[in-house]
């Protein structure tokens, strides 16, 4: 079961429900060969550094089966 996070695009205010695998896919896509992938230990840092997304602190309580 995967926790669903509420992710907001700070540029347009859109909010997306995303699981951690979805977030990691977004962070690590289309990168150069020298890129070191973000993982479950540092993904929040990656969001802040390389995207216009932020985690909405009130996460969904739902999980995906």
C-alpha cells in the first residue's frame, strides 16, 4: 500500500495526488547520465531543489492497495 501525498505546483496552484513512486519518477525523469537519482530518503530535498512542487502538509489519509 502506498501513501498518497498532496503535491502543489506553486506556479499555478494546482494540487495533484501522488504516491512516492510517482514523485520519484517525476524527479528523476529526463536527466543526464551524471544525475544521481533521488530516492525515498531525499525526495523532499529534490522537490524543493529541482521542481516547482511542494508537499501540502495535510497528506491524504488514503492509501492505494
